[in-house]
C-alpha cells in the first residue's frame, strides 16, 4: 500500500490535471490541506514537495504554492483528435461525419486516426495526438473487454491535460466518460422481440473482446431469465476480432446441436446480414426457419426481400453530442457524465411470429 503522503499527492495531482484549482491563484495552504485530508502537516509537506519535484507545482516566497502553468495551460490549437477502431467501415463514417460537422460549427478542426482494433496501433495513435498538441480527444476504445497494455498512455494524456470522452464504450479500469447506446437494454429489447413472437429456443452471437458484446450478452441473459427461457452451452456464440470470419461455421454447429433454435440475436447488423446470406445459401428460409434480429440499423434494406429487424444506433447524433461535450470540457474544465441512448426498434420482416 502507498504511503499516505503519496496517496494525497496522487489526489492533488488529479485535481491539478482536472483544473480544479484556479489558474492564477495559490492552491490551498498546508493548514487547509491538513483539514481536508485529516493528516499531519509534515505529511502534507511531503505530498507537496513530491509534486514540486515532479514539476506540477512551484513555490513563491511569501505568496504560496502555485500550479506550473507552463506545463498545464497550453495555448489552444483549436484541434480535436478523433481515434476510432475503423474509419470507412460500418457505422463509423456516419459518426465521424457528425463529429466533423459539429466541430466545424464550433470553430474546431479534427485529426482523424484509426486503430483497426489493435493495441499497438492505439498506442501509436495516442502518441501522434500528443505530438499534434490536440486540445481534446474523442476515442473509441480498442478491445475494451480485454486488459489494455496502453493504460499508461492514458495516464500520460491526463498529465498533458488533454480531456477525453469515449464513444460506444469505455475502459472499465479508467474513469473516462463515454457516449453510446445502452447495450444492455438494447439486447434485452431485441431478445424480448423474439420472445414476444413466440420464440423460446434462442441463440445469441456476440463479440467478446469489446465491452459492447459483454453488455449485450448481459441484456440477453437478463431477458431470458426474466421470461423463463432455458439457456444451454450452445445458446451463446462468442467471437473476437481475430476469428470473426468463423461465425457462420459456429452457427451451423450450434443449430446442428440444438435443432430447436428458432430465433437468433446478432451482435450487430453486419453479422446479421452475413448470417442471413449464409443460411439462405444453405437452403434455410428467413424468417420461416430462423428469425434474425440485429443491432445498429445500418442497412437501408426496407425494399429488399428480407429486411432486418434491428435497433437504431444514434450515429451522427452521437458524433454531434460528443463533440459538444468535449468542447465544453475544454472550456469549463469539467468532464461530462456518461450519456446512454435508449434503443428504438426498427422492424423489418426478419422475425416470424410462431405459436408458443
């Protein structure tokens, strides 16, 4: 366990980074800090000395202790860094378009970079943004359900006084706000859509290296438990970024093991569309043999033979909202709370009502 003075120094350092002290005023005195932390004066002196040594603070004889403004209050570049897992695929162009339009309306430009859902690339992206002296960052986490070896890079961002808001997910190890769809509620609702149409034997396909997939699985299990739907070892298929192309074979194996499956909930619309094509090629009929539900409402397929029942992702609105949030954080020094969007269903013809 850390010594008490180090824990106090950590807390004061966080307050400095979060701009909780006035720029041109001295920080609280040693006696005031004593009262705040309920410790001895020597302990406070040790904590402040540590921060002076780390160049977070400096002392003025007869005036008090001040924040090192040269380190923490840089000139604005009117630039926001945006790091996403992908740029040109799936829902990301719409999100980025929303970000770009809103930032432009607020007088900011953006620097865009992608990780391809790879930790090494994420580290390079963060280093690029620090070198570019961005005012703030909008980041989509990389493999947010796995341990991230780049956590120290996020500490470095804080030390550079760069505010961060995340989209679609967050890192549970870090206290960073995020804007995204309510994944638990969305998958609960998509599961309920099948249950309400008489389906009792269900299959979930979810991505397990991202936090969204974990939360969607939680919503699926919650709905099944509430409505007395039995789950077996073949009721959930999990996949990762690396084995996503094996999903069709995994589904075929599951429906072979459990031929009573009639309803399938897919992690997103991309998986759902691929699955529908695969099952159709195998001679199955959608929705007569299998009802399929997706998430994100990505495809404009209402005029196709099979239109997907799915749930709306805010896309451009999310991009605009998160842009407003990061600019507000830069101007006020106050970080926003998490913002979760409620899922709204968009019904197609991929779900069949069956007798209970």
